[in-house]
C-alpha cells in the first residue's frame, strides 16, 4: 500500500517541481512558443524528478550538475531572450532550493525515524516552502504595478500553505503513522495540489485584472478618439460656416464695388473685420501632428475660458508614430483641461523642444484636487474611477516604448508633467 501511495505522491511532487520552475522563470522572462525541443526538456526534467523521489542519484556529485543544467536548458529553450543572467539565475535558484531542503531534513531528523518517510515529508514541506517563496518573489518583483491584487489578499492566501505545513508537522509530532498508509500519502498529495491550485488561481486573477485594465484602456482610447473626432467635426463645421458667411459677404462687397458705393464698401469691410471670428490657430510650429492636437484641444479649452501659453520649438518631422504622439500629447492636455476647469487661474503652459536626440515637453497647470493610489499613481476623480484614469498609464506605456521617462511633480497647487522620448 505504501508503494502505491508513494508513487502517487512522487507524481504530485514532480508536478509541483515543474510548476515551481515555471513560476520562477515566468517572473523574469516571457514564455516561448511550445515546440518539440521544449517538450523534450520538460520531459527530461520530469523524469529526473521522479528518479530523485525514489532515491536515485542522491548524494552524488553529478545529480546537482544535471539539475542545474536542466534549469539552464529550460530557461533557454522555453523562455524568451538569452544571456549570462539565466545561468546565474539557475545556479542561485538551485542553491536556494537545496539549502531549504537541507534545513528541512535536518529539522525532521528530530521527529521521524524511518528514512523513506523522512524523505517524503521533507520533500512535501520543501515544495510548499518553495511555492511560497516563488510567489513572494513574484509579488515583490511586480510590487510597483498598481493593477495587482492588493498585498493584504496575498498575505491571506499565504496562510493556506503555511497552515498545510503546520498540519503535516503537527501530525508527525503526535506520532501519526505515515509509513503504512496510502491515505496519508494521498492526503499529502492533496495538500500540495491544493496549494498549487490556490496560487495558480491567484496568478490567473492577477492576469484577469491586467486584462480588464487593458480593456478599459482601449475603451477609454476609443472614447478619446470619438471625442477628438467630434472636436474636429466642430472645428470643420465652424470653418465651413465662416467660409459660407465669407462668400455671402464677398457677394455684397462686389455689389458695392460695381455700383461704385465706396463709403458703403468701407463700412461693410470695417464691420466684417470687427465680426471676423475665424478659428484661432494657437499653435503654428510647423509640425502638423502637434499643431493639430494643440489647436483641437485649444478649441475645447476656450469653452472653459482656459488659455494656452505655448513655447514650442520642434522640427516639422519627428521620428515617432503619429498615433503615439496623439496618445501622449492628447491625454496630457485632456487631463490638464479637466484639472484647470475647476480652478480660478485658467492657464495651461506647454513647452516642447528637442535636445540631444530626444523630444522633451513639459505641461504645467494649476489644480484644485489630486487623487493618488498607494503606489503613487494618479487616479481619476470621477465617481466611476475604475473605468477612467488610464490616461497617465497610456502615456507611460508610449514613453517606455521610446526608451523615455515620464515624471510628474505637484508643488504649490501646480501640476507639472515632464516627458522625455528618445529618437533612438
């Protein structure tokens, strides 16, 4: 009965080892597409783990070398990018894992007599500790990401593997017989699987949150495009209206000229000049994309009596995708207009220049209120903030695409957004 139970436990241990290694490498690298080579590498690792459970190679010098080599092969064959860092990670990962197992086995020598049972329990406990370890590493590696599940929930989840370890050790201290019971081996297997499932669900929920965030960002960008289209339609409507009025006015003026009504013509021209309200061209830097965005946003800002103070010195062509410029500049101005609309001082300062093969722009505006989360990231002030407030995230994503930097400062009720985007 023990052999059957131990075989089941060995299979679960192997699955746990594969899960731990996958989780570890997924923290640092993206997975490659599954192919025959990666399947062979994982299969060899699974076979070696089964052999280790049955005591093959234990105490030999070649087994640690084989395991480290397998870690290296898994990292290079199953995960993207290459480099010496993967080799260093493989050695460090193995050393930490081996030290944990050594400490656990030394501790269990005071509780257990039978060597094979000691091996089974020690392996289970060490796997649970490694499951906890790689998940803690994952959380701290990504701790600056605002879209993660709150840390307090992760701490609650940690109670499950810690409680499982306590249950196992507590039963041993009371002399529970694990040596002849298949049910005991199955119980250990279930405990370990339970911990894997808990943390796997945690990872999937985190990924779902990321997916929902990305979806919300796309929806917001679509809404921004729709709003921008409406703004441009309004501008074009005003333009055609002025054009139509100008045509009628020229007809009247022509009539005065033909009839040699000089005084009437002069009076008419003076009145037309006073009433002339063609669309303001606020930005005229020569860069069509930047000018279009600023002039479109200025038309919106005027409705809130907001002024633009421009200091723009940029070339006619910039080595960036026009959509990316639209995302960065458009979102920044949308945020500024929304903030200034609540203020008494209604002016937005926009500075843009090129220095050392990089576009630098600074947008400053007064504000009345600001909302930040626990990670220092800006959040929307709207009541349904979970569906808004992704403008800064969109800007940051584009800036990082061009190896740039985005920082903001708040001082004396003045918000300053500083962006650098590299040409290279």
